[in-house]
């Protein structure tokens, strides 16, 4: 799958992306949340990661994300890697 193919509501998404930059990291009631800008050859999207997943992601590195999901937040499409997702360094 590629970024251009992502649609809101998709679940169990497996996708390969490169981390371009870390946009924000903050504490939330249930732990930590961070937003990253990620890309592939078809486009860019915001990746939202939680807790331990944040520590697995490095700028400039490519990853295979397994079991991610897509939603809309403040009118923008986002890719999310939650507690059931996997992050694999490529």
C-alpha cells in the first residue's frame, strides 16, 4: 500500500514510509503522543504514534508499519500506529 491509497476509516494498514520530521510530542491523559511527517514516493501524511512507539521512530529512517489505521483529525487525514501496531525498521 502507498500513501496515495490511504482513505479515512481504513484499518489493518501495512505501509512502508520514511520519517521526514517530528512535528510535536506531548503528554496526554493516557501517556504520550507524537506527530511525525512521513512520506513515500506518492506523497506525505501525518503519522501519529503513541507511548513506546514514539521511541522506536528515528528521523530519516524507513519503516514498515503493520496494523496501522487511518482517520481524520481537524479535517486532515492521519495515519496512526497504536498499541496493536508494529514498527519494523527497514
